[in-house]
């Protein structure tokens, strides 16, 4: 059976013909309605931020760059190098090599300390399991999310980097905000 | 004698009918029904259960109180409940009780993650603590020994370590001190717990109370991988599991528990000797001697030099193979020597040739006992070897046979042995008189007390007795015991202990076959084997303790001057090691040292010094700059450690075992088989290459009685070739008969014997943890001789023969018989090998 294109066409709907009053309304009336919305937002002011000069504040439980902590009174590291964070880490980005404290070199409060503590930030998925696994609250997730760098090796954070007070660049959202 | 067949009984556990071997403890029997009963103190390897921890309480129908499953044997029709509320509350209570004083410092504790206390608290504990009172405190951690640290707070007093020390190692050092909750494990007066097996208590401890100093805080269980291999540091060839971190560092060695080899124990050398694999002073790149000093070079250059040196020497090359070499390496090396260079001078023994006929006889399957035969033997004879120093794990095995089954043990050694206190009879003889003492035993076993030989009728009956044993003639009529320097009563007692006691296992040291009278000594040993009927009974036989870890394997793959692969006689025979030393510089131009250090291990040090000096070219495969290498090697190729090798080794009882690569090779180190193949290719001009598995195949195909053994069959537990069909391929030889003629009269004066030492080895030089054990040369003397010479204990003395002397510290031992003096073999300096030359020697001892 030969196919003729007209067989598929059931009905053709068409708009009104241009011209006349209806045409004039469609040209100006609808445009003015759109302009009203635009001008209305203009009065409200901008909602975007001038990143990186201005930053979005984060919530207190936001999981950003990790921090290692020291005891405030003694200055000893809280981390005892137990490696539980490395065990919990689903991305396997934490590496801990422990060593024994000696009286001359007391680094942490327990018998052992982390001689090497590295987090590979290129792999980290910021799940926070390390923080949950830590029996001494030695590692916590900070607020910093600006972690970009030029080389991959710079993104392996060492113990010294994690222990140092991070430059608090990220504003925190205040309570109830 | 096969172990008696097990009978099974049926009992009910948790409502299920289960059948288990009769007499087994409920803990083990429950496993047949897939029921797990938690235990801390129960460890069948340690002997009788003690029921100390109370963790295994179960309810048994008909008994009002809960019973310990670890010390209750299963009986027919027993009804056991392990899941009732009563049992549960008891288990909760025990866990709570054990945790009362436990510090719960799991994040810091080395055991965390592989700790039975953690697992059982999690599985059977109540899950919450009610304890708020202060805990008991001890000072921690304390060094129990330089190798083991003890944390007494963590101890749950399970008795395992104490039982090990008391009943397995039998050093009786560890005890429980004080009472009640202040009980602690310690030594009598706080002395360090040092012994050849001390490291085992670390593995036994079910909590983190005993930790290894070397492994302390190095890794957590999830950081590491286990890699099974064989420890090739001594002939015991224990099965070990090396703990590897980051694929490149061995952090620990654990036992792999093979009842046919090691029974699950390790000596401290095996347990801590792994440190040599990552020692800083290890050779990791090839070196070539340049202007008198070894200088690191590229592989290309070193191989070029090696090929040039060997090519120039050609058939005037000799090779020494060290005991750490695998069968494949030995096989390739003898191939390189015999087929490529055309030189038969390859030796893995230290003290002269082994007679081909005797070698075949010693290899006979009916004459060789398996290690497990010690568990069923009727009597054990240890001849001419100090097991604790030469094959420590067999020492434990002999102790086990004596302790558990009261097997009569006869110790026949010239030096007082650590097994003496366990022995039913001790036969002490003069150093070097092995042949005479074996002859004395044969004469005693054949002829009774020697009086018979004095009459004609007596002699006739002697002949008859000898013939009944299949001997052509009884041993010659001589005062054997006097020639041996032993008392006739001791000989009689020893023979009496052995006679008619069932299957006998003889453990003998390869050393007695060394030297000029070695052939006669082995002849006497074979006569003894005949007199004891070792070739008739199932479960009896001999185990030879070689001087090198893989001595048996190297012999069987052809690393002997007169025997090729499969113990096939080679014509004309090559030079033996002592002959090589003399011929270097004359008929021999170059020497290959394959993981061998003749200056340290081989007798007659002066001859080796002279020989190495005169050798035109010395190629060494070595992992450390040993004295021989440092002073004389022209080209040094870095050797692999046992943790990096791939291949097979043969246990003294004929068990082939696989050595597996556990870690990556450090630095520039290459597989030695690969290097040997490259040498073969370069020197023969024909390209030759093979993968490790192909090499094993090649080796097993060439040795007739290894034929058909595959790596899969050998597997992780090893396979004795005597138990396979291939054993029939060993050429059948009758027991060679040598008429026992009395040996020549021994020299007059103080006779020198060597004392092998477990710690006089490279491991104590390069493993940091073991360094404190490196022995200083000492001369063991009887008090009588010392008194005559005016020497006091601890004096500096000189032991001298023909102008050569060794300085030593005098050690007076009451057990040393007068007329003998013993020096340690293989020490770093003042080595006893300076005075030995394979013959029985009299020495002069004087104050230095």
C-alpha cells in the first residue's frame, strides 16, 4: 500500500492572523508583563556572591577539610596512631604509621603516636567516617572546602598540615540562620 | 607405627546429634557440630588443658554445675547445652570479670583488631560495663626480655605463656608471682626471659599483654597482609607467615602451624631474623672490585665482568653453595658448572665427600623417618648434633615425645646437650670420636656386653647374632668404648634403652660425616641402623640434620662434587670443599660463592684465606658484605633474601616445601635464578630462559625421585617425596655393609670439639632485635682440666694448635667431660674454624 503524507494529518490548528487589536496586544502587553518581573527583581538586589571575595557560609556540621587536634593543656597530640580512621575510611585515603613514645620524645598522651599521618585529599569523599571512628576525638572534619591546588602531590596532607590551625577562610552560618 | 585410629562417639549439643572423636575435649568436639565455644586458655599444643579462664562453661545434662568444655572429654550420649540462659549469664559474667581490671586501651594496644578478648567480649559479653571503680594498675610496659614487652594490666592470667615456658620450651623461667588480683607473670628474680623460643609466647597470648618489641606499633591488622613461605634460616624449615606492609617490608613472622614440620612453634631466630630483609647494610646493587675496593656498578657492567671472569677460568672454576639456596638455584648452578663451564667442582657440604653408595642408602625411603614419626616413636636417639642450636624446632619435638609419652631418649653427643635432663641415657664421648661411639653401640647391640668375644663359642654366637641382623660380621673385637672416650656403662645403658622399644627414630648430625673418617662414621651409622632394625619397622628411621638449611635439597639436585641430580654418581668426581680451598690458585682459577661464606662456616679457615687470596676471580652472590665477600670477591651480585625467593626447598625428612615471594626485591636486586639463567645464556651462547614454575618442573623432571611432583601438589604444606610414586625411582641399593674396623687411636691431650650456636649466624649481625644475642667466643672446659691448668671461670684464655690460636673466655661446665674443650663455630671473630681441619685434634689451652 502506498503511503501518502496527507494520511497522517488529522487536524491543523492555527493561531489568529496577525494584525488588528489582538496582534498589537500580543506584541506589547506580554513584553511589558515580562519587564514588570525583571524590574521587580532589580529592586530586590543581587542574590549571587562575589566568590572568592565573598563566600557562602556553611552549616556547623558541614564536613570539610580535616583537622587534627592537640590537648589544650599539655599540647600533646590527641592522636595515638591507632589507625582506626584508616580502617573506617571507605576511600582508603588515610595512611598512619605509628611509633612509640619515649620519655625524651613524648608526642601523644598514650604509649604510641602517629609518626606519619597522611590524608590524600584527592581521594577523600568527605564522608566523616574517620571522625566517627576516632576513639580520642583527635580528628574532626573542619569547615574549609577550598582545597584546590596545582599538583596532586600537594593534596596529600601531612600530619603537620592537619595539626596546624587552618586559616579560617570559610564563614560559618550562625545559629538559626 | 601409625597413630591409632580414632573412634567416634555420638553426643547431643544444642539439640543436635553430633559425632566426634572419642576422648576429644568438648570444645573441639563441638566444632564437629559447628558450635563455637569461646576459650582463652585452651590450646591443645600446650598439652593438658588447665581450665584457668572459665570462658568455656557449658551445661551438661546430669551435672548440676556448669562445666568447663575445654577440660571435659566428650562421652557417648552426653547432652550439652551452650545457649541456655544459665550458660549465657555465666559467659557474660566471665567476660565482665576479665574486663574488670583490663585497661581497655585497645586503640593503643598492638593486639587490637586481632584480639580474642575483643572478639569474645563482642560475641559473648554483655555489651555494657557496670564497673565504675578504679582499676588495678601496674607499671607498663616493661621489658620481659629485649624481644618481648609485657603489659601486666592487660593480662587475663590464662596461663598460656607460663605453660609454654614450663612444658614446651622447658626453660622453666616464666612463673606466676604474687596472689589474687595482684598476680602477674614474671621470671623468678626479674631476670630477662631469654631463651631460644621466647618469641612464641607473643603469638600465644590471647590479649595484648605480651607484645613483640620488634613489631610494637608497626602496623594494625588491617594495614598488613600475610604471606606464607618457609623460613630458610636453619634446617628445620618451619612454615612461617610473614606479615607484610605496603608490599615491601616484612614486619613480623608468625607460625603457620604445620604439624608435619614445626608443630606451630618458631625459634627466635626465625621469628625475629626477618629483620635482615630490610637491614640497612644489605647489598642492593651489583658491585665490582675496583682498585681494591668494591664499588657499585650497573647490572650490565657487573654481568659483563662476571661472564669474562668465568669464561676465562672455564673448567677451572669451582663453586660453593650455601644452605640458603633453593633447589632451583642449586640445580641451575650445578648445571652452569657441569654443562656450561665443564667443571664438576661444586659442593654444598663443608667437610669432604659423601660416599655415593652411602648417600643412596641414606636416602632410602624405609630408612628415613618423618618429623611426625617422633610423635609415635618407641625410642629416640640423638647422635652428634645439638638440636637446639642446629634445628631448634626438632628439639621441641623431641621434648614433646619425652614429656607426653615418656619415650626413652638417648643422647649421644660429645658436648653436653640441652636434652640431657630429658634423656633416659646419656652417652658422652670425646670430640671427633663419632665413628667409635657408633661402633661401640653396634658392638653392644650385637654382642651384648663384650665378654662374649673372649671365648670361641662366644665369638660364634656373635657371628650368628650379626647374621640375624643381616650383617656379614660383627664389629671387630676392640675396646670401642675406650676408643670413643666413653664409659662402657654409658654404652650399655644407651643400648639397653634402645633395645626392643619399638620403632626408633635416629636424629644425627651431618657433622659426623665430615672429615677424613667421615665415610667410616657413616658406615658405622648404617650398621647401627641395621642393628636397630630401622629399615624394617614402619615409623622408624633416621633424620639427618644438615649443616645448611637446605642441605638435603642441594644434595639431591646435584650440588655435590661426586653426585649429580638425583644422587647419580658423577665420573670423574670433582673436588670437595676442603680440596677446593687447597686447589685454588693451582688447578682452580676462579670460585663462585653462592650465598656461601667459607671464612665463617667452613673448617680450616687458614686454608680458605690462602685459597681465596690466590683465586684469580671470585664471583659472589651475597646479601651482605661478609668477610669472604668483602676481602676477596671481585664481582658481587646482590642476593635475594628468603622473603623474596620463589622456589622449593627440601626438609631433612624429604618434604619438599615451597618458598614463596612475600615482598618486592629491594633496590637493584634481581631473582637469582634469572641471573643464573643469564649467565648460562651468556656463557653457552644458547638463549635460555624460564619462569620459576618452569624451573621447578625442569628440576623435578631431572631428579628421578622428584619426578611428577608439581607445585600444586606440594602446596602450602609440602609433600614428602618418599610418600609419592616417584620414590620408586630412587636407585635401589642394599644397605652397604662396611666391616667395622676400630678407628685409629685418638690423639693425646685436650681434644677440641666445636659447638654450633644458633646465634653465631649472620642474623645476629644484621637483625637489630637479635644483635644482643651475638655470642662471644668462649671455651667450655671441665672444672678438672681448668683446675689443672690454673684457669678460672671467665678468664681470658688461648686455645692453640700448631701455632694458630683462638682467644676465648673460659666457661667451666661441670657436664663437660675431662679431656674435651669446646669452641663456638661461626662467631664473627675468633672463630673456632681457625683450629678445625676435619680431623680429631688435640689442642693446647693456656691463659692469655
